């Protein structure tokens, strides 16, 4: 059975930011007389700071074997650490998972696993094609990290610029030739990339080039070709996919959904090679390739 719904036009993030900023800008331009001034700052609520808010309590306390947590730590560092930090406590762009209500309410992966598998592309998180065992290990590590963070204070980590300058450009050039040159060219699409992006922004564009990271344009969404039992073919962009459901937006702007068991389909994701590479990079590899990309200035 096919479900038809009209997809609304997506809102742009800068409009949301402008909407949030508008009240303060207007207030600054329309300052009331002194008799109508707001009360002293001591009587106003302090600004909201994620690091100042208590971490949500874990709804269902859970324990995991040490070897599973260790396996999850390695997987998380390779697959997730570039956004969420190696300790899950947040990076420059990824949120602090120890303060996440999704994690607090999770019971052995029932809320975390679906997000890992389907991603949150609107927020820059790709879908990860991991085995059940790997996902379970990541879940174990995230819960263990949340428990450990309960005794800590402080908030989001920041990246020291010096940490991004430790790579070997020659080794990075060799790695690029083996792993990246099939899709990218130092004299083509990446010519002058180091003049457009620097430091962490360049690293993030290298690892997973989504919109908003370093100011680059959004990559094309995955293209899906669906073949119905009747033989009819539907081509559109991927909206949602999990083990049971597939939803695409066709050329007319309609969202169409099917049970994955009822159709055959192929997904052409231009970023899949980046996702696959995340599991292959070592820390040394990442820094070497970054060092090489930093030489591409003209």
C-alpha cells in the first residue's frame, strides 16, 4: 500500500536563527524609558547553558560487560567521535550525549539503535550500516560514559588548533591516492580547498561533508529507485529508511512509503563512501590526510 502526503517546503536554518535573534534586536532598538526599564540583572533569569543544567537521570539503570564497553569505546571513537567527542561529551558540532534525554530514556538500544541506523541527516548525522553486535557495543559504551560523567563537572570540549597540525602531508597524499582519488581530485573539486576551509571545518568537511560544516553547500540527498510488484518504477530522494519502512519524495513533491519487504529498491548515496571510510581511518590517517589537504591552496 502506498501512502501519499504533500511534503512541506523545508525551512532554512538562517530563518530560524533570525527568528530567535529578532526579539533581542528589536528590544535593543526600542529601549523603553528609564521608568519602564527591565529589573536589574540580579532579578532576571540567568542565560541557559547546557553545561549548567543537571544531566537527566537514567530512567532504567543498566550494566554491561567490560569487554562490550571496551569494544564500543573503539567503535565510537572511529565512527562517532569526530562530532560527539571520543568521550561522548560533545565536540564542536555534536551534542553532549551524557546530557541527552534519548540516552537517558534508552533501554538497551531501543531508542539509540534506530538513530544510529537511520541517522539524522537534517542535523548532519549520517546513517551507519553497522552489525547488531557493533550497535549493541556502542550502546553499552554510551551508557557507561553517561554513568561515569555523573561525577564530573564542566561541559562541551573544544578542539585545540595545535591538535590538527600533527599530520604528515606526504603520508596523507599517499593515503588520499589509495582511498579518495576515485571520487576526488586535488586539481579538480578539491583545488584550493584549504583556502575555503581551515582547521576543524576542513577536517569535518573531509570526514562527512554535510551542509553547515564550514559553510559548504549541502550534498545531494540519496537517490532511491523503487520497483513495485507491478513492475512500475518510482525514482525519488530518500526521506526515511529503516528495516521495515522506506519513504521517498518523488519528482512531484509527494512522499510515498512502502514496506521494505513489499518492494525492491536501490539507494545511491553520494556520501556513503565517506561513511564507509569513517570505520577505516585511524587517528594518524585522519591527521595525515588533513595535513595533505591543507597544502591544497591554489
